[in-house]
């Protein structure tokens, strides 16, 4: 009888321990079916791609890009800006075109920097 009591007490302790571990798992898990926001405290390694509703949003890194150098442009600019060019080129007209070209190249660099920092390109 004493042995049975000891066994029952031992089993109670094991059940309490398992119950605590199950409670920890319930609090700290990622669900496949949960629709509310979930958080991960560590990185997630994905072999192929991230998808949203079956649509690939991030895939493997595209390699082979050489980083641009110079100043990136993150400020606003007018994508529809037009440039007046007369029959005879004027320095201010050429300067306006050159400055727009520089701004475009700087914006391309800023976008490239963003893609590189997110790991989408190398």
C-alpha cells in the first residue's frame, strides 16, 4: 500500500511538471491556423520564399549587383517634371537636365541601398 502511495505521489509530481510544460508551450508557439498577429523572437529560415495568400512576396536573393557609389536621394521629387529645351541649347537648360539625371541616379541608388539592406539583392 505504501509503495502504491509513493507511486501515485510520484505520478502527481510528473503530471504537474508536464502540465507546466504544456502551459509554456501553449503560451509560446506559432499557430498555422491562428488569424491574430503572432510574433517571433528569433529569425526564421525559409528555404524558398515568403508568400501571402499564395502569392510570393519575397524570394531568394538576386545576386550579381555591384553596389552603386555616391549620394542616395530619399527626398521627394517630381516624376512628371518637364524640361524646356530651345532650338539653341542654353546652359541653364542643360544644367536642369543634368541635375534631373543626377537626382534620378541618386534615387536609383537609394532604392538599391534599400533592396540591399533588406537582403533582396547582394
